[in-house]
C-alpha cells in the first residue's frame, strides 16, 4: 500500500512538472526552456531538497519509463503520412544516418581516450547518440553501466537541441532533409520532438534517422571496440 501511494505521487508529480514546463515553454519559446529539460530540472531539485532516494522515486517512475517504447512506436504515424516522400529520400537518409552513427561512435571513443576512461565507462559512453532504451541495452550488453548510459543520452540530446540551430547557421544547413537527418542522428527523441516543431516532414525524417542510427550503432559498436580497443 505504501509503495502504491509513493508510486502515485511520483507519477502525478512527474506529469505536473512536465505540464508546468510546457506552459513555460509556450510563453517563452527559448531553447533553455524546453519542457523536457525544465521538467527534469524540477524533479532533480525536488529529489535533492527532499532527500528522496532515486530508487524511491522510481517506484512510480518505472511506469513512466515503461512508456518510452510505445512513445517511440507512436512516431510511426507521421512516417506513414510522409511515406511517399520519405521513400524517395531513402538513400540520403540512410547515408546521412550511417555517417551520424560513425561520428557519434568515434567522438565518444576519442573523448574516452583523451580523458583516459576505463573500459566500463567507455562502453557506457559509446551509445550516447541513440534513443534511451537502445543505448541502455547496448551498454549493458557490452558490460557498461545502463543507468549512466541513459543519463549520457539525455545530455547528448539536450546538447544537440541547444547547439543544433547554431550548427545549422554555421554550415548554412537550411533543408528539412539535412536538419532532420542531423538532429535525428545526434539527438534522438529529444531532437526529434524539436524537429516536429519546425515541420512534420523534418520531424518524420528525424524519426527515421533516429531509428536507422540506432540500428547502425547497435551493429557498429562491437566492431569499433574490436578494431580500436
């Protein structure tokens, strides 16, 4: 009974935080006020001030975490809406996603070498650019730390969303195809949600890039480790 009450409080508190964050973002369209980032910050502040253990929060948080999979599947609808155009753009999307996967892996490998991370942290860092459920599975299968991998995914997503517009301006990247592939490959679901705010086509391309990138990273990560470790 106690766990049920704690779980309900965690779920309601999380949803309330996100709704408040959405209201703030609706009034102030600033990237720093992205709902995900603001809601996450609010939850962390509450847990720290209240000295609430993470495991206690996850009594209810696990149910929200379980919805990650269905949420990703729900992205199939805009793909269906744009299916004809996406079919014509299949080759550049696949090629761009492959490049994005390789860049994500080798930047992680380079960072790990520069700061002299041990193998366990390296295996946790490498899948940082794919969506959370996939990154956690890859990391765990390699011997990394799955919960830490999820945090690194969030950091990568937020960094991509914040720096993405600047990179687009620097490289004069204006096409929906280029922006969609770039943000989907580098910033997974967080970036894809932002891409949908620009246009349905950009969001759909970002969705495909996110999915294809996850497949590429799943295949390439063991190969990169075996070749360069």
